[in-house]
């Protein structure tokens, strides 16, 4: 004998019955919970509670939230479980001001739409008014009468949509400190030697450039302007093929008289 106390089977039966009953009760509670959860889900999916009750748009400035919601194809008649975020995003991305978008259905009946819009990079002067131009070349509605462009160059003579798009995309890649040095950009429909842009700078100089290469070459301007400022020269800087400076006659005369 190993000294262990032997409990008769008849003494253990009540305890075994109690344990089995507790296990059965727990199993029943689990199955009942699952059953009622499934019932609630069926009721939710089939009831108006599963329809979208609120749509929030975050990040819009250039276009109204109503137009974004309309483009998404989501309405208060849409069931939350029937929303296809990828499909809604593709529809919203067709809007000309939208650069990126994400759609987030949120239980039980809320939808969050986050958008990133293209930045405004210039203003086009046309028919006596100023039209904001986005970095993808999209032209927005004319500014209200009396409101003037701020913090961006003004574009003149851009009847060629391709040139307008190229310049807008180029401005999006130029550092902001360089953008602030540009006052106006004029498009020449009949270029000479490939130079089809005249940039009037805020310091009084002019830059002749090409729509194809101006984005890369204009970044040289601050260094060139700093050198010209030391000797007080003003004039035209050619930045299409190579770079060279042609002084204005007035500034040349001032320099010669100083000598």
C-alpha cells in the first residue's frame, strides 16, 4: 500500500455530478451567447440600423464634402456591410482636385473619408480674372472680383494646356523659397531658341527659360541673383541651354558711370 486514502466511488459521485452539471451549464451559456449574437447580427444586417447614418469628410478645402460623398457612391441608403472602400476610392480619385483618398467604414453605421488635395501652385490670368491652378494643371473657378493672387506666381498667355500642366507640375517640385522669388511667368507661343518662358522676378531681373527644363534650371537662380546683387546689375538671365546674363542698358550705364 502506498499510504494514499481511497475514496469510495459512492462518495465521489455527488462531486462528479456537480462538476458535470457546471460544465454543461457553461457549455449551454456559451452556445446561448453565440446563438443570441447571431440573432442580433441578423437583426442588425436586416434592419435600418445597418444603413449609413453619418458620413464624415476630412481634408477637403477646394471641393465641397457633398461632391465628394456623391462621387463615392455612398448614401444613407447604403448598408455599412455593402461598402467597397476600393471602389469608392477610385470614384473619388476621378475628381480633379483629389490627389489621394481613403475610405473607412466604421461600425455600426459611420463612414470616414479622408482626402488629400492637390496644392495650388499658380494663378492664370484670363479674361480679366485670376484662376487658381493646381499642381496637376487643373484650373479652378475664378477668384471673386477684387480678390488678388497671393503667395504664388501669376501665369500669362498660357493657351496651350500642355504647357500649363508642365509648368504647374514643375512649380510643385521647386523649393518654396525659389517660388517666392517669381512674380509672373509669361508663355511665348513662338519660342526663340527653345526659350518659351519669360519669368519676371521680384528683384527686377528676368529669366528666359524652356518649359521642358525650367523646373531644374530655375533652382540655380538664388545663387546667380546673389552674385548679381553684389555688383548691382539687373538684366536678363538665360537658363535654357547653358546659362548667361545680359545686363539691362540702364544698369550697365549706371555701372559704367560709377567707374
